[in-house]
């Protein structure tokens, strides 16, 4: 097992307990009367059925919900293929549309060579970021949720991962900057759906390639295990106050998937580039959060509610408050992502300067420049439909 995740913003304590997927706030919306409100039901229904009436507000019109749901379509197709078996590929159970491979495995060379090849192939299939870490059972769910048994608190089912897994390939997909900037809106939800749909392609193709070489490969979106700690261990970023991984390339604007495998690989090191110190100074996500779900203080070991993990000292977002706002607006909310000063394309040189400032004692200058240049301001959805963009900044 890997060493404990390093850094003051995420510390695993002795009383750590693995998480049960049954208690995920999105799953509680199907069995827990405190979460399963009319708004929650409308939120889920709006992704698959035309709303009975369209909100008379910019970003919540028919065309906005239409593009959001279309962006989700590929991920939804895979999820719904096995509904009859009480499996939802990518969300409650791993992606399963795979062909078996040969019994004899192909030699990928040394672990370092294997990791290099795996990253090359993953990026060929469309991954924006790829990191590799040791398999760590702490982040695997104790049980997976089955919606057919959702009267009262349901009994979970076995996760069912194969034995002899050695590592995890963590895949990151950058979300569209302009769409995220239209938050809150149904239009912005297209960035989420598109991230999942693209991730499904990359995960399935990479996993099938590994299977074709004779290795175990289990592709996973939101199912099976917690993605955030695996992404941290795979060296893809640091943990932020808003509960997301902040990457060097795209800030928090990334969706993660993972592939569990027995292929012999070299593991990436965790990285630190000043995020914790910056988040200690910055409160933009806390101040901007409508339901006040993001903590203002220091990282804490306090378990907020049933949907929080036990035994980790970190900044914990209140999932119950967060999802209540999603249900209210009938779409995803990523205001915290939009206003985050790290929400930039750091592959561009001018933004790399800001990234460097954020990692030093001059981080206040980065915050001042962020405000002066109006980063984090909402892009009106009607302007997006008119072809306007904030990518120039």
C-alpha cells in the first residue's frame, strides 16, 4: 500500500473508515427521505425527460437543457445498458462493454517503460491527463449501491474487483472553460456530461488495449472507488478548499476516471505546488457558494453527515447542502469551480506566471490580478450561444 497521502490539506487518521457507496449523496436521493425531495427527483428526471416547463431564465431554457442532456448521452447509454441487472456502468458498477483478452500477457518492458507506453496510448485515445499510482484498497467502496433495493436504507452489494490488482491508471478530462463560466446554468452542465462521455471512451479503449495484451483492466468512472484521493496519489494535482483536485494544467476543471490493472507499472509521485497555502489565503469558493457548503476554516477531521468520509482531516464540502442547491436549480452547480483563481488554462505561458506566483509568498499578487482581470465572472449563457468566448483571457 502507498504511503499516506502527504500534505496538510488531506491527512488520513488512525480512525479512518472506508466509504460505502450507498451513502453517496446522489444515491441517498433515491432512498433517504431527507435527500429524496421533489427537487431531487426533478433534477434526475430533467436529464432524461423534457421538463414540463422551461425556466424563464438565461441558461435554463430548452436549448440549454437540450445540449446538457445531449452531452451526457454517451455516458448515459453505457449506464442504462445493464439497468435490468441492477448495474449502472460507470456510476454504480464498472464499465463492462469489453472483450476478453488472451491468457498470455505481452511484455511491456520495465515498469518505467510500461508506464510511459500506457500514458502514450491513453493520450492517443483522448486523455488530457494521465497519472499512475499503486492500488490502494482504502479508497475502494466497502459496498456498491443497487437502486432496485431502495426502500429504506438498502443493503449494498459486493464491489467485485478481481484480486491481484497492482496499480491504478487515473485519467483526467479537462472540462470546457467557457461552459463552466456560464455557471449556474443548465448549459454549464454540458461541460460535466461531455467530460463523462469522453472519459467513457478513453477508459474503455485503454482498458480494452490492456486486455488485448493479456492484463486485467477494470475501467471505472464514478463507481467502485473514490477518484479524488487516487488522483492525488497519482500525482495529478493537490486537494483544494472546495473539495476538488487542482491540477497544474487546468486547475479544478477536470473530471477523473480510473482503470484498475495488474500490469507492472512505475508509480508517479505526489506533487505539491503551493495549493494548500493559497487556499488558506483564498476564500473565493467559500464566499461564492450559495448554500454555504464550503468550509471557511482549517482542514478538519469532523464528519459532517452520512455522505462524508470518516477519519480524514481535510476541507470537507457539505454534500447535503451542495446537492440541495443542485435540486433547487435543476442542474449542476460549479460556482466554486468558476470562481477558483486556479480555473485557468495553465498550458498558456501568461497563466503559468500566475501559477508560479500562487506558489510563493507573492500569492496575494495573483489574487489581485485575478480580480483586476475579472476572472471568475459569469459568462452570460446568451453570449455563449452568440459565439462569445472568454478563452482570449
